[in-house]
């Protein structure tokens, strides 16, 4: 089983990102689950969402304390939130920032990759909503979900032009992370 923790802020689509990971994994024939962790926070407050992917039925229902993967949607969380808490040594942290991984000085044994998902989202979608671009980055960096499955999940969730633009952002991020 692979466990994914997503850190973002209210309104950035962290919960939607977790749901889309789970749907894409299901499209790939895997077992999956997604769930959020937040209270009555307002827009902009820190939010955490979780997803699990497995070849077998998933019986655990707890939060994810030792993730294989972490996705950070907003780099402004880094000073106040320990996004790498519990990371597995062979894990991967994907952070939305234009900074190089070594410049972040993140305290983790896991590998850290960065991508400027904000610029991708603004240039393609027209808004700084980075969740779908980061899904493309996750798919490209990990191979845990197929690009085609991510695209189908997005088109089902966001039909029409909105879905098409998000799929384009996914593809761009996927290509950058697959290198």
C-alpha cells in the first residue's frame, strides 16, 4: 500500500486532489481511498488531505502518519508545518515552488522534488489553482497512477473547457517531472 499526504490551504483543492488520486488509482484497477483532515477552518487555513493506493483491499481508516509521498501545494506552509513528519526514508516530497530542492533545506531523509505548479496553473488555467498540475507532477514522478487515468478523473469531475485546461496543466507538469 502507498500512502499520500497532501498539505495545502483551504480553497486550494487539497481535498479534491486526494479524491482525484483515488479515482485515478481506481481507474487503474487498484483499491483506493481519499479523505480530508480539517475542522471549521476558513479559506486559507492549513488543510491536510490523504489518499491511499493498494493492490489489495484497504482496511485501515486512520490518518497517514508515515507517508510514502507528500505533496505540498503552498510553500508558505513550510516554516510552520512539518510537512516531512514521519516520511519514509525511500519516500518522495513534491513541493510547489520555483526554488531548487536543496535551497529548501527540508529536514527529511526522503527525496525532495520541486515544480513551479503555480506558473503552470496561471499560464494554462488562468488561475493559481495548482492541485491538478501537482497531480500531473505526482503521476510523472512516481508512476503510481497513469496519466490517462488522471486525465479521465479530471474530465469526469470537470467537464468541458475547465476539464480540458486542467488536463493540459496535468500534461505539462507530468512531462516536467518525468524527465
